[in-house]
C-alpha cells in the first residue's frame, strides 16, 4: 500500500476580514521568493480583490522568518533562457503594476528581510509598515546582477543617491534608515506590527471608498506628468470628485457637525 503524497501548501494564503484582504506569501522555507508560481498566485488574487468593492485595504505579508527574498534564483538558473527571463520579468512587472492600478490601497507588512524583488515589492506597495528588526537590500549586484527592475520602484521612493547606493553596493539598510529615506511609512516593534497595520488600515477604511480610489489613481498618474499637466489633471479629478454622492454627504455632515455615512458613490 502506497503512502499518500502530502498536499502542497498554497503559495499564497488569503484571509478577509473587516474590509481587509491579507495576502501572506507562503513559502517560508524559500524565504517567500517570487517564483513564477508565486507571481501568478499574487496576480490572480490582486485581480480578484480589485473587483471586490467590499474589500477596502490589502495587506501583503510573509510567512516564516522573512518578508520576501526576491526572485527564485534556483528557478532562474534551471531555466537559463532569455525568453524565460523576459517572461518572468514581464509577469512580475505586471503584478507590481497591478498593485498601483487597483483601487484599494496596498500595505506591505514587513518583517525579517526584504531583498531584491522583495524590496521592490515593498517599494511598489502604496504604504509599508516595518518591524524594527526588518532589513532591506537590493542585493543582486552581489551575484553579478544589477537589480534593474527593483530599481524602478526604489528610485520612486528614495532620493537618487540613496537608491543608487543600495543598487550599486547591495548593502542592507535597517528599518529606521528605510523610514528616514522614505521606503516605509512606520516602524514599530515586531509584536506591535499587526496592531499598527490595523490602525493604518482603519484610518483608510473610515474614509470614502470613492475618494480613496479616485485619489490613488490620480496620485500615480500625475507623478509621470509635467507640472502644468499635473495641475490640469488634478483639477479635473477634484471637479469630478466634488460631483460624487460621498463628497456631498461628507461636506454636508461637516457643516452640520454630524457623523457622515458614506454611500460609496
């Protein structure tokens, strides 16, 4: 009689509650590396969540000792083909872009290490809360690989010289340095990480979902514009926002000194 093969744990564990969807990278033995399967799992869940109006905030976390150690180097070496590499980085880039394009704010819950594409994932999340023991690096340069794709997100969070120092040296920075340089929003003790994320998520959920979604889209789009174009676009967004039911309800509640009840439209 053959012994049953144990079922593999899912690459990603999703839990929903109180308007928050938490996606936990679930390959702790591989330090939650972004293999093709992990990227596909993230892409599928992010796409599904984006269409669910009941979910207001997304949290991306990591199981085990690390947040995410970047791409799966063993998988990459086993598939040493340019077409494979192009497909891998295309899929990863699409997943990262989905984070910025979805209407819900996405918060990185960072503990342990976030290296290479794991550091990229932190940088592409809208917000990030880190444990005081967390460490960050774009360490590809240590194995002869410049972290080009992580550099896209890193250069949009840090100053140029700070980003290039990380990219050129591969050296780690600690959580407080990441906070000072703009890679994360908040740093707390490890045992306070979940409470701090709940506090941040709660502050977002208390606001109009329409205003949050419109504002997130506007924020990223205007970053790529010139100053004049950005103001023209932002003015149009504000005018459209003012026409929403939520804006009318919010302003009337403020004037009337009463609690607002958002309608989501």
